């Protein structure tokens, strides 16, 4: 262990001792947004501690109930609401080959993948990719990593056959055999070989609730948040940096991937995309095979498998309706932009006291050093989005998460072990966690944050924080889990 890491470890231990003491009096100095807890609450906690410390903490599971997510953000004008509704309808639609679907895709609608607990969310309890494989007599084989009760997944290959970096999405299915695709014949990628060569990685859908608020957090606010708690982060061994996708970073002998405008990207597991419009254009072509005004050419150009005009979906300059003119990717974007963030529960699960203790502990052990509870939007032409609090629980930074979570894929400045701090709003009603959906258990999701070592120079930035969490008493861990499931 080098001198610097010894120093880090020492200060982390000191911080943790401080935390234990602090826990007794529930000082809230670490977390500026957490409510101060009255001394009598602290006494009650200590009492609970002695009576329940032998019960093992466990994930209370998906919080039930509807209505906590899926509605429009408050304060929209009647016309804005009309665009939101039109976007919701299009986002929910299942599309067909004559409309441009395919020739390769992962599913036939945005809403199929983004649907738990409401349209706009993440992976549902029953994976629609199983039934879709044979829809309209399509002749696809369902790969072994796609199961009825497993998460929706898209696949990326780490390397090309010649060993050079790939990192791109390889669609699960083709339209071969479908009633609406006569004469098309294509084969699916060789997933069996990719899996046995450990060359395939998975990504599950991220929810888009509150995405319009995330889109409008100024770069300066993201950077200011990074410096605001720099000392605390250092104590926990946390670094973090934004995914600034540099323009013009050409790899010689390869096509130039666009770098756009050089501001902070923030959407996707690696913060690889700047905006909702960009994500919509990309998802429409990559997930569904529908070309559009952002991505005009087909990913699979095989001549006998093209059935619609290209680009498949564009602005309808002939439409006579107000919402009929704009293209689908703009409708999707407007829907997501106006989609409200999830509403947390004040008392479920575990009761209000446990949830607020959990909130305190979440900050005290260091989770909040990455999962920033609150940021703010900047100016916006849309009043409902202007200067609003964004309770997202993310710093929108990339962190080195060690070899345990590494997926070997680089996107922009995000390297093979780097991920965006996953926003935690809505986590209470999520079924699958982490970029590949490897677990449905929040306790495991927390443990998976830790891997690697400072000695081998591949330590996850979350190692010390996870150690702090593990040193909590069982009832305190339960408070943290109740807090997470209340979001
Ligand atoms: C086959 C499943 C699937 C379909 C269909 C799909 N998505 Fe996604 N979506 C994903 C996955 C997987 C991710 C995470 C991708 C990543 O980060 O690599 C994602 C991420 C996103 C995000 C990023 C949100 C954030 O904060 O990270 C947006 C926005 C989005 N999708 C919009 C759409 C839209 C719009 C459509 C329809 C045109 C769509 N998606 C269709 C699977 C899907
Ligand atoms: C070093 C920064 C960092 C710290 C510290 C950290 N996290 Fe995370 N967290 C992340 C990143 C990055 C991800 C996404 C990782 C992935 O999917 O591979 C994540 C994912 C999660 C998820 C899954 C969310 C999802 O969308 O699937 C949960 C739950 C979570 N963190 C809770 C916690 C808790 C509780 C703590 C404190 C014990 C904590 N995190 C500490 C960075 C951090």
C-alpha cells in the first residue's frame, strides 16, 4: 500500500469513527438538505437498536401502489399537456415493418422496455422480448440471457473479431419470417460465441421519469457540486469526473464518431448522451431500427429487407394538426421532458422515522457523496422546468467502479470501469438493479459497488463507503433500505 492510500484509509477510518459518534447524536452537518432530527428521535433509535439489532436487514422489495410515477409534471400549459399526451401515445405504440421497424431491433416500442412501474420506467416483471421474438411469425431464437422473468436487455460486444474495440449494440432480433416482411432473410448475431468468449455485456433500461429536469441542470451546477463536497469525497476516496465528449477525437483509420459540442453529457449508464432528443433518435434507430432525422441511414442496409421510405419517420410538413407536424423523436423527447419525477412515499416501507433515519445514514456513510440528493435546473423557456429542485440522487459524474462492475466498454471519456452515478429517484418501485440488471436485491446492489484494490490500482471508488455501510448495525442498514424503497 503506498503512502497516499494509507493516508486515505486512515482518514476514512477517522471519518467512520466520527460517523459512529455522530450517529449517536444524529448530527446532520454532512448532508445540508437532510432535515435535522430532534433529540427524542435519536433516543428512540438507540432503543430500537438494542431490541432489533439481531434481525438481519433485508430489502423490503418493490413498493406497491400506482400513481407515484407516470404523470405529467405540474404546471404545464394546456398546449404543453397536449404535446405530452401525443408523446405518451407514440412512446407507448408498438410499431410494424411498414412503419419502418427493423430489419434488426430489440423490441417494437419504447414503452415495452420503459414500463415499470408506469410508462417511462424501467424493465417490467415479464420481459416482452420473449414474446416479441416470434411476433407475427418472426423466426428468432431467444438467446439464453433473455428470460421471461429476467430484465429487458440490450447487448453490446466488447471487441470486434480482429480484437479492436467494438462497444456497439448488437440487436437481438431480425424481421425474418414476419408476416409484414415477406422475402427478408437475415441471421441473428452469434450470441452463443460472444457469451462463451466473454465478449457480450448487457444493459437494462434506465427510467426516464424527471428526465426533463435532468436535462436542464446547468453544467456549472454539476461542476459546482463536484467542488462543494470535495473534502468529504477525498475522505471517502471518491474522485469522479463529468463525461465531456470531446469533439474531433478521431481514432486513425476508423470513422470519426461525433463529439458534438463538448458540454457535459448526462443520459445513459455511462452518461454517453447529451440530450433527450439525441437519445430518442439513437434509441429509435438502435432499439427499433427506425431511421429518423437524427440518424438517417439504416444500421442494416440489406436490400431485400427494406420496406419503408428512409428516413422512416420525419417531420410531417403536410399535417394539419398542431401535434401532427412534429416527428416521432420530438414527440418522445417532449413526453420525457414533461414526465414528472417519481413521488417518494413519506412512510412506506418501515414508517416515517425509519425512512428519515435512513436518509441521514445514507449521507453519513458516504452514499450521498456520489448520489447527490438535490440539484437545480437553470433557466428554461418552459416555466414548469425553470429553476426547479431536482431530487435525483446523482452527481451526474462518472466514477471508477472497479473490476466487479466493469463492462469493458468505453463511451466518450467514460472508460471500461466507469459509470454514471445512477439516479436513485424511483428506485423504490424498480425490479432490477445495476447496468446489467444482475440483481433485484438492493443489499446485493450495494455490495456490488465494492471491488478491486488500491494495491492493484483498480479499486472501486465506492469501496470505503460500502465498508462504512457494512459496519452499520443491522437495524441501521434496514433504515437505509427502507429509505431507498421509499424513493
Ligand atoms: C429494447 C429495449 C428498449 C427500447 C425499445 C427503448 N429503450 Fe430506452 N433504454 C434502453 C436501455 C437498455 C437503456 C440504457 C442504455 C445505455 O445506457 O447504454 C435505455 C436508456 C434510455 C434513455 C436514457 C435515460 C437516462 O437517464 O439514462 C432514454 C432517454 C431512452 N432510453 C429513451 C428511449 C426512447 C425514446 C425509446 C423509443 C424510441 C426507447 N428508449 C426505446 C432500452 C430500451
Ligand atoms: C463512488 C460513487 C458511489 C458511491 C459512494 C455509491 N454509489 Fe451507488 N451507484 C454508483 C454508480 C456509478 C452506480 C451504477 C453502477 C452500475 O450500474 O454499474 C450506482 C448504483 C446504485 C444503485 C442501483 C441503481 C440502479 O439504477 O440500478 C443503488 C440502489 C445504489 N447505487 C445505492 C447506493 C448506496 C445505498 C450507497 C451507499 C452505501 C451507494 N450507492 C454509494 C455510484 C456510487
